[in-house]
């Protein structure tokens, strides 16, 4: 499973509001949406911030 698929599944399963997460990450919601849809890669700093905002251990999304 590709990373963006895991990210998308995590967001749907946990009923996460992408716009709110993007705002809390300090990025445009279109950027996060593009990442979730597989049209953009998330850099390490964004990944770290995403995990902090949604309070998830990064390992959960990397397994």
C-alpha cells in the first residue's frame, strides 16, 4: 500500500477534518489534499507536523 493510501485511510477511519489539520500544520488545505490523493509528496517536516497535529505515532503510518 502506498503512503498516500495509508494517509487517506487513516484520515477516513479517524474522521479527521483535512482542512482543520492543514490549518494546524500551517499549510494550505489544497497541499494536504494533493498529498492524500497521491498527487504530491509530503516532506519529512510536514509528516512530522501531521503526526503531531493528529497525535499519531509516525510508525502507525509507516508500517
